[in-house]
C-alpha cells in the first residue's frame, strides 16, 4: 500500500507466523507487547498488512529470528493447530485421542491435541493427523467454521454461487465454507470471486482467515479491506478521507515499456494505480488497479502527464488535479533505422508514429496502432525530408509517477 505522506508509519507493520516449517521448534514472542511488527521481506503495500499487524499485536503470530515474515510460505496442519490455540480460548468439546503419527515429543503434540479437543481440527482414518501436510485453504475455513460452531443460515449451495470456482470446493467443505462466507471469514486476494479452495494456504492467508474469524466472534474490530468476501455489504454513511496535496501516486502502464511522442503533441493516456493508497490505520483509500485517465501534453520543451480523472475499482469517479514531472529525455530516430527495433515494447503518439514513418521510409508503420487510435497519414508530410527526428522517450514505470496538486477527498463506503 502506497504511503500518503505522514500516513505510512502505521502501515508498515507486517508480521510473521510464529511457526517454522517441519519439526523445528517455533520462534515465539514472550508477550504481545513485545511482538515484532516490521519485517524485512514484506513491503508496506502488502495486501495482508492490517490482518497480520493485529494478530502480531495479540501474540498469535510473530516473526522469524532473521526478521523475516515469509508470507507466501505454506502452512502445515501442525502449524495451524498452534495458531488456533493462540487465537481462540474454548472449552473442550470431546475427549483427546492418540494420533499414531504425532509422537509425544513432537513440538506441536500438545497444540494438536488441544485443537482436536476444542473442535477445530480432526484426524484422518486410522488415527492419523498428518502434521506436516500443507493445509489447503478450504480445510482452514472448514476448521474455523466447525471450531466456532457456525452453520449456514440458508441453502449453502446458493451461498457458494458467489465464487466463480465453487465447483472446486470438496463435498465435505461446502456447508462449512458457506457458513464461513456468511460470517465474513473468507478473504480472497487478488480476486474476491475466486476462492481457490484446493490451493495450499499461505502464512498471510491464514492470518487473514483467523483474524476475520475473531471479528465474526466479536473478539476483534473489523478491518476495511477490499478482499473480504461480503454477501450482504452494509451501507454505512460514507466517510470522506482527504488525500493531501503533495502526495505521490504510484502508477504503471502495462501495455509497453516505453512511450515515444513528439514534443508538440497531446495524446490520451490511461494509467493504472500500482499500489494501494492507504491511511496510517491501514484503510485502503485508493485500491491498486484503479485507473487514472489523462493526457500527455507538451510542457517546457518536453512532455508531461496531466491527470484528469481517477476511476476506482468500485467504479467511483473523481476529478483529480495531478501531474508528473516534465520529461525531456529524447531518443533520436535516424534515416535507415529499423522500425522493428524502434517499436519493440514501445507505443507511439500519432505525431511520433508519423515522424518515424517519414524518417525511416517505412510506410507500414502507418497502419500500426498508436495512442488514442489517431490516423497518422496526414501527419507524415510534416516530417518529409528529415534525416533524423528527436522524440521524447518516456519510461512509464519511473517518469509518470504523479504528484497531487491540491487536496481532494475520497469517500469510503
């Protein structure tokens, strides 16, 4: 999530699950007040930041001794058992049993027994627990729904229709996952409509699921995240957040690695927000994937991107006053240069396309798609007779980052 000037201090808090892989003993913090809250391998815009930060403060998860979080590493059934026991206090629901593949000296033996007796986890036929087995996402959700005694309120098949990949949900998991969905426990990144039930759960995903389970059980405050599945979204009074003047908005352009324009032309351009813009509390104000609509315009002998409209992923639109720095870097196109070399991973404004066509003598470029879809045939005559032309060369990933010119408000709803 991208920083809003002074907002960033609270958003960098990222936590590691307090379990290591295999049978190595976990690294555990002594008390929540001493929990590690920043980690070396997770950037401040990581989608699971608010969930992990809150669990870390509670002592449910912690970092590795090397200061890392390892958010994409898989979670085993033994590790999940240990996390469940730290997160939930619940009286035993059934008698303990002896799992044949969990020796008494195994590091998670007590945690596994506890998770079984309080109803969160069960074994496999033959009294096996498979402690080192990577736990699938659907199994995590089943465990949380069963452990908290949740059942679907209606036809669970109707509820599961929310997910585009519901057909991949195992039979045993369908009713519990519907219940978990109704309770807002399910968190799907990057697309809320895809559950990916059979995929191995990662540390970050498990942190999000457990935190949402705590919220559902009134043991934690709700977090505002666009990745929480909500079947019946509430309609609170919109809260306006002001994004201050001087804030830098990170953008990207996926269609090409370079843009070429003449210093005199104006071309339409739509950019994509590359990172979430958040408050210091971790609230997403502008989600990654939102779009900025504007134009590349002549400016001080170069070119400058001037934003006109911000379109959020929710469809909300805002007029925005923001612009990039003036780009004055040039690339010289000479007579005889291969257009294939020029056009590789590059898009051109109509003027630039006409200039390249005229200087190189390659009329085929006239049929190439240019920014804005403009026809370039009528512009070629402006460059006849030239042996070379200097074009403004723009690297979208570095040259088009925008600075907001005046405060503007975004409604959270």
